[in-house]
């Protein structure tokens, strides 16, 4: 009865749709994580006024609907439980799909429901792109990519999403929409002179960041990529004299407000692409080779293990179809790898993809030749993909590994709970065996892929979650693995974010003092804990454990 009343009351104040049928609730209780959390209701806002109306409704009806929250959702491909919650889910993929490209400014305006695959169809023919995207780029949408501070295969050269967000529009807790961008100190002073909610936010945030400036700067994880916590270290730049709250929202996982629009930076695409593929029989040689390749400034350096390779070979018909070839010709394409296997006396333990992309064919060929000479001098087994189709078979294996595991391995399920750490590449030879030892101790089989050049590996456990003894391993192994990551000065999440799965470990990573500052940030923007509660701060291991899918 309460749900029906909530649906009726919400429908009165918005133009979009409100649904609470059993099928929809089931669908929106899941993302790509190992959790299930059933919402009360799903809203498809038609415009920004609808978003404002939903926020105002929650503010005005908290006495009637206890602990009613709002969680924004785009494509729902998150692996941390980020877009699932027990309150209202705002799905932006039905109406918030506007985008516009401005070539003269090399920018694009995007709404949160824009799918990246559609965005690429608009940008690539214009020889421009926004080169920061996840492996699930055929499924992901811009809202989730921005709110999670995604990285992806080209982050080695281009960094993470926060490097590409110029400004962002957010609907905040008072129901009003505000624009956030980089401000000069004189512009900041004018903002702080305002006597409204926006002025109060700028005053409190500047006081918080400036008062704790050294602590915040020293707390920035010393790794190539990080999406854990709030990126307070990227807001205030004393040397430049700038203050940029847009950087706070990128990666905030919708916990401080609801994104309605963003302006993102574009770059010219380099059409001349080459792929060098390296084959290793152990992880030990990888760090030194990576350090030798980095000066060549590759676009990406991706890796996957023999488990992924075996999976690709096992499901070759599906991969051939994705590449657009018949099975026989696709098998023929693997003849070079067959001879490499003979040379290595078996399947390689590790495959590394080095992607080169330059403006001219001559530049690309020269870079490949230089890399080839270096690899030859080190006796590294490698080959250069002969064309785009030859290269694509590797990319399909790398990008589709997670979905293949989810869809094709019937006796076990993917259980992404330690899948996104980032470690200084030099520490990897010492760190990785210790991590693998923890997994072996608990009899957990894993698939390993990731970003070799940045020390960011995605380790996906395969588990039978219908068994309680298997589910019970998740907390135990999480405690051990995240303690190890913190011991080695790493980040518990490079690009997938905190969500339900890692929020309980944020304090361990940053320390009590910094975690208290994160809580203060949440309170400044969201004093009633309305936006996506339990993410970034306020999560617990008990909540995490109680919402793991059983089967």
C-alpha cells in the first residue's frame, strides 16, 4: 500500500514515468556487481525539472517515507553496486540522451544517459574522440563513466575521466541546479559572498580544503590511477590560484548530488594504429619491460592471462562473430599464435598488448620498429599484428573477458570484489605473488586482465555463490587483500570506484583523519544523506555481506 502511494505521489509531481512492478524492481536491484538490493521505486525523469521535483519531494516527505533516498543510474554496468539502493532509482537512459559536439572548441555537451557507443558514432566520423572509456564501452553511458571517474585501455596516455571534464551541472540537495567549473580566486571570492546555498557550499568547502591543505595533498594516492574517496586534492591549486569543484563531483558516485549535464574535452584521433603483442611465461619480466616501453608513449598497454586466453579459445565462435569473420578464417588467423605456443612449449602465462596510434603512418611504423628492436634485444617473444582485423581478435578477448565469464561459465559466477587495485608498477613483482598466495589459500580461481603500464590489474574471482562457504570467503579475502594493497601504498580502486564493495575499506586506505574529512564533505552537500547513501562514506561490511547474491 505504501509503495502504491509513493508511486502515485511521485507521478503527480513529474512528467516522466514512475514504475514499481516486480519485473522492474528485480531488474534495478542488480548491476554488474555481486550484490542485489531492491529499490522502492524507479523513476524515468523526462527533464531537469523532474529531477528537481523528485529531490524536493524527498525533502518534503521525509517524515512520511523514512530514509527515502535517491540514486542516479545510467547503463547499470557498475561492478561495485554503485547504482543500486533501497530508495528511488533515477534512470537517465530513457530521456537524458542529448549530446552536441563543438569542433571549434574541441568539446562536447553530454547528458548522463548518453551511451558511449552512440557518442562514438557522433565523434569518430569527425576525427575527434573522448578517449577515456571502460572495457564495457559498448554498454556504458556517460553518467556512470563520469560519476565513477572511469579509466580504460587508453588511460596510459590520456589519464582518467577527470582530465576530460571541463564543467558539470549538478542538481543539489536544495533542488536547484548549479554549474561547477574551474574558478579563479577572484571568482571564488564572489561565490563565497553569496548568501544562498551555493555560497555556503563554496565557503565551507574552501575553509575545509585550505585548513587541511597539507593533509589532503599528502593523502593523494601515489599511484597512476585512483577512484577511491573524494578527490579533494584536485580542487584547490595554490600555485595556479584556482578552485575547481567539478573535480569533486567526478568520481563521487552520485553521493553529493545528481548530474544533469557535463562538458567534456575532445582530442583529435590518430588514425594510424599498430599493435605489438608480447608473450610471457611469467609475470616477473613484465615490470622492467613496461618501464622500457613507456618512453615510447603508447596509447595503451593492456594485459590478460592464460585463463582469459583459454576462455577466448573455448568460445572462439562467439569471438569470431564479434570480429565479423566466419569461424574457419578466424581459426586460420591464429596460426601465428600456434607457432608461438610451440616455441614457448605451451600457452603463454601472460599476453600484453601495446597499442601505438600516431598522426602519420611513418610515425607509427617508426615507433613499432623501435619497440621491436628493444624487445628483440631483451629476447622477448612478440609479434606485430598484420592489420586491424588481426589486432581486433586480441582486443575482443581483452574487452569481452568479463562478459564471457559472466555468460559462459555456468558452474561459477564472476565475483568482482578485489578486481580493481592499483600498485606502483615497480612493486608488482613482490606484491602479486602475495596476492595470488591469498587467493590460493582460499581456493579461489581468478581471471586476470588489466592495464600493464599503470599497475592497475583486474582480478575477477570465479565462485559458486550458491554455497555459503564460498560467500563467506568474500569478507575474509577482502580484508586480507585490501590490507596488502594498503601495505604497498596502493589504491583499493583505480577506476571502478568504491560502491558497496569497497566503501567499508575507505577509512583503512586513507586513515581516520582523512575519512572524517570525507564525511564532512558529504554533510556539506547532503546533510540528510539523501544521495546514494552507503557509498564513499557510511558503508559497512555487514551491509555488504547481507546483500551478496545467493546463487
